[in-house]
C-alpha cells in the first residue's frame, strides 16, 4: 500500500475516478461550488456536532463515539427530502461487529436539516453519484450519519469494525474537523486486488467519495494531543432501490 498526501480530483473527473480507481477526493472549495453555496455556509453546520448523542451500541464497550442519523430520498433532479425516522441496519457480511442489529440513533436536529447548505450538500453528492452511474434516473436512498470520535478514554476508533464495505452504492465521507488529535488516517483497498492508498484528511469539508462495490475502507484510531481531542465527520450513503433492511 502506498503512503501519500491526499491527491485531489478535479470535479470534472469525478466519474472517471470512481470508475477507474473506485474513489474520488474533492477539495473543500470544490465541494462548496458543487453544492452551490459558500464554504462559510458549510462551516455553519459544524456547531451541530457539539450536540450529538452517545452511541450506546458499541460492542467493544467503548464510549468514544457520538452520533446522529437521519434518512432522505433524492429523486432525479429533485432536492433530497427527509423521510420517517428509522433504524440503521447492516447485514453481518458488511459489518461483522454491529451487523444484524437494528440500531435506532437520535435523529439529526431539525434546525440542522433546515439549513440550506445541508440539503444542497446531500443533493450535490447525489448528483455526482448519478453521473457516475451514467446519468440513469432513479431515486437514491440516503442515510446521513453525523459522527464525533473523541479521545476522552485515550483512543477513539472511527471504524471499530475494521476495513469494510457498507452494502450501498456510494459512500461519501466528509471531514468536518480535527481537534487536538493524531491518527485518523484514511485507508482504501481494492475489493478484488492488492492495491491500496492511505492519506490523512486535514481540511474541513474535504470529500472522499467511494464506489462501495469496488473498494473497502477504514480510518485508523485517533489519540489525543491535548484535552477534548476529537474528529468529526459526516458520512452519507447512497443506495438505489431501498434502504438496507427493506429488501
């Protein structure tokens, strides 16, 4: 596996990168431009990460993860619409640690969803996913996860299940912020090959977009460099057909 600084993708090359490499990596300013909003509007979402609820489902007994979760559907050319709150479910084949469990998390705050930048961001990523599939029109079933991994107990694990796929079509990982930590390296592996990439996201609102069928991914544990060390991310999954657990 090669180690390198993040190599960013030009917005016009996202579809080709997803088809060829299984992932694309966008700079914050390009993410904002695609969403049609200033980067400052995305930054205004960041305060909501201070209001996440504890994740009470961690099987490793950890207390390092806080999160919120809500679901949306995006029809072709339309803005994403929020749908009824539901459990998050994954099969064991994709999540050996927490698969097979109906995990009901606190929803994303209504005031967060109401901010124009929230819907614009989810819709813009959905448009990238549609373009990568050749522009075919179909609804995307979207799950939005706000995560905070903290180092209160020494080590925080962004992906306690290890390297994995999510059982969806596309996964978008947006770095929201890093505070007083080291670690948290992103690792991407070919699902059916020997190659991999590793780099550390440091710029808030950098976007890693993954073709979930082509690659597996993980983030390494974080350790504190000072008090209240934590790493915040927004993870968006896009699946055609239905939410997981519906079919």
